C-alpha cells in the first residue's frame, strides 16, 4: 500500500475535489469521524466544512492546516468497504490523527479502488500536530497495515518489477485517461523529438494525438495542449484531456523545452547518419511502400506517413527505437523529404540513391544492411499490436513502466494545492 500526503490552506478545495467525484458517481463517502451528518445520510461541502471550523478558528499559526491523504492498495488487492474503514482509522491513529475529525472517500474512477482522507493538522486548541519524520512514520504504518490486512507489500513489488509494460491505447476497454498517461508521462524520458509534428507522430503509434489550444487570459496570450485517444482509423475516439492531467512533461511549455534540448542533442548525433544510411539502403532494396515500411520495421524503425484527402504525401517521420530519436525525413536529408516519397509511391518515380558500396545491397534481404546492434528481448517488435492510425507499422513494446491505475487527477490536484500555497506566500 502506498500513502500520499498533501498539505494546503483550502479546506473547501480539498472537500470540493472529493465531493465532485461523489456527484459524478466515481466516489462515495465511506466513513467519517466527528463529522456532522444530515438526517437523510447525505453530505454537502458546507456541512462537512462546519465539522472542522472549530479547529481552524483555534489555529494559532499553522500555515497549511489542511491535510489530504490518499491510501492506495495494490490493484490486485481485494479490499472491502469495512476493511477500508478500518484501515483508514488505524492509519490515522498511527499518524497521530486518531482524535481529529476526518472524512473518508472511496474513489473508483480508475482501475483500482483507493481511499482519500481529509482532515486538519491542528487540534481543538489550535496546536499543530507534529509532522516530524512524517514520511518515515507513514511508510512504517503502511508496512504494518499490509501485514495486518493481508495486502501486497508495495516495497517488495517495486523491487520485483522486472518486466515493464508499454501498451497502445485501446479506447474500447475504458479507463482511457490512465492508458494515455502510461504513454504520455514517460515519452520525454525515453525519446528525443524536436517539433510538435514529430511528437505527434510518436504519439500516433500509441493511438494518441495532441492539439494546440490558443487563447487569452487576463489580456495575455496563452497556449496549451489537449490530448485525444484515436480509433483504428486515426479518428478521435475520446473527449479531450488537459495536459495537466498527465504531469508537467505533457504541457506546452515543458514540451518546448524538450524540443530545444533534443535539437541540441541530435544536431551532431552520429545516429542521424546511421539512420539516414539505413533508410537509403531500404529505398534501394525495396520496390514499394509496404516493402519499405516492413524492412525498416525489422530494423526497429517505424515510418509515419501523413497524407491529404487526395492521397498526396505531405509529411513523413521516422522513429528510430534503437537510438530513441524521432526525425522528419527532411531533417535527415533533402532526398528523404515527403516530396521524394510522394513521387515514388504515387507517381512511380523512385529516387536515385548513391551509396559508397551499392554492390552490397541485396534487394531480397535488407536485414544484413542494418548496422544497428541486435534488439534485446524487450526491444523486439510487438506482434500483438494492431496497426494504428494511417495504417501505421507495429511498434515494439516493453520499454516503459506500467502506470495503469495511477490517479493523475489526484496528482494534478496535489500540484494545484502547492501552487496556491506558494502564491499566497508572495
């Protein structure tokens, strides 16, 4: 079980976050201690808030008195509502909040259920409850509760996780947000790409796309990104998701920084010439688009082609999973631009390629031409991945950690609490 503890000034914000989920039937009020309850058993934010007012009014000088805790068992753990109530009560006792008012919400908006607890860290006399060694104390409490309630040990699972999972989004199975997050959050850590176009090409392999959103706020221009899941035809298959739901690296500003860093790293990279040579050899050794894509796929390279409605090719991107880099054809060389491939595949004008040793090219077998080292077991093409948007080639899997079941709205809310606290100190 993993515990996350956040602190802030706004009791209303913490309660509203949870009660909004109750309103949308993705959470329920599970239990409460010293919480005012209506005769009909329902709860409202003002009513719950009144249960804490005496403590907040007595507060002497604690700057962030509101505590927002989430307790997250392993997705494989089967925890009943009664067990959740007992776990919440025992955890609060162990953390020094046993006599405090608190309310427990059970969330079920992601594939694993978990609980959130809202309380205050000042007692009835306004004195702050000590948070010394809080993280260490919380970890010890979680290990003890795991043993007591027969839950999986989070530390052991983390140590034993040797097979990461990285999957494309399947909009039909639900929990689209978590599926998308499992890709979006980790791409900047593994791949280098220099433009929004190359980033979108990489995303498309996993049935995801991104769009820019422009507008004004307080008279100042603002830019952002929203993300969509795609279906088998490359069409939008979900509502838009704000970039903030997927962490800092998914936002417009952070991506611009990633583009700049990638541009510097790729500018003089030897991978550029290696990839260029591999693609040129594939051109010489193949007769059509299908053969060309298949040859590059066997070398760990995906080809993403963008076409107009009348089938004209206006963009081509190569994703090299060996070097973890993404390139537009024109970035590699003029003869690898979209126009070159449009002339070849639509007009039958195959480009002329000059190589140092053209006699080494065997049209029947491109694999010996590839200078890259063999792919490891985790880097082989994944045969179970269906063709993505625009009849994309299959991509190999096993690169990124499994993040299914993480609550990204919770993380976004935690970041928001911190921002508000910093802003109020200015």
